[in-house]
C-alpha cells in the first residue's frame, strides 16, 4: 500500500542559435531575432521527490549531478544524509543552543529512513512507509493511512498526525519546519534512544507558521483538485492597522 513518487524535467541537449550577417548577399546586415532551434535527445536537468533535498541536503558541488541522475542511484549521496551540513551549521549559527546536536557524531540513521528508504515498521508505532532497501529520493505515501480531515496538524508525523508529511505531502504541511526540526534532532530518538533532543530542536523553523488547513482562515484550501485557492493578487495590498 506504499507508493514512491518523483518527477523530473528534461530539455534538449543542444540549442542552435540564429546567426546574424548578410544572409541574402545584398550588402545589408540581417539581424536574426528568432529564438533558435532545440535539437538532440532530451536530457534530465532537474528532479523532485522529497522537498528541500537538493536545497538543504545535497552540497553545492553535487547539485547538478544529483539533478541529472535517476533516484535509484541515490546511494552515492548517502553521506550527505548521514551527516547533513545543516546539522553542523545549527550549533554555529546558534551558539550554546544545540549542545546535544553538536556532540552527536553517529551517522543519522533517522534521516536515511525518513528521506531515502521510507520508515520501516517498528520505528513509529502503527506506521510505516518503507519502499525497500534501495535508497532513493521518493515522496512516499502509505495509502492505507486514512486522511485526517478533522484536525490535521501542519507538522505532520512529528506531531503525531500520520496522514501528514513525510507520509505524502498535503498542501498545508509545513515541510520546511518538519525537515529542519528532524535535522535538528527531534527524530533521532526513534533510532537512538540515548540521544536527547535539544529544547530548541522542536522550535526551530522558518518563522512562517500560518496553517490554512485549520481555522481561522480567510482563504481556505479547496476540497477538490487543484486544492489551492486563487493566489493573493500582487497589485493589492492592505496595510496593517
């Protein structure tokens, strides 16, 4: 009942640009303003499964390589999941706030499970979205878990809402806060009970915590596809009173 989903974008390998010059041999300069011709086979230039992997987990020098390969080859990036750069940066950015995280040196088996294989049975009571031993960046969904239409939590699984991210991705899930808090250590006790998360690990985030899937809300999500309401028009602005 678990599915893994990813998407990619591809473009032609070559662009033949227009040429300027005296194309008709009349002694006049001819400017070619055509956009050029796309030719050659299609090649993958970007992909997406779980959010923020290329932005947060994969280092700068590997981003293009990551974008061009199929997820089934993601084991080559394992070290960046086991020792994410953000884990090292948080204690530097906030001195004295993440002492337990700063002292943790083991590979992050929790992040490997959440982001690369899916969570096996026995880690989170009553839940799993494991897709096998192949390490791959998929957005995984256990379709046997019923939707939470009554009281969905923007923090999804880390807040006890098994219908939310990283079990699929609802439009109201705060994926940035969830992933940053996981990297900060809130999910580490699932695989290493000797670790105690720092108090700030459950508080860190992007500072944008509005939750349109819970009231009060002036522009609720739709109940049918495409689920997102009309965007706020950019030419109107109401100042705060």
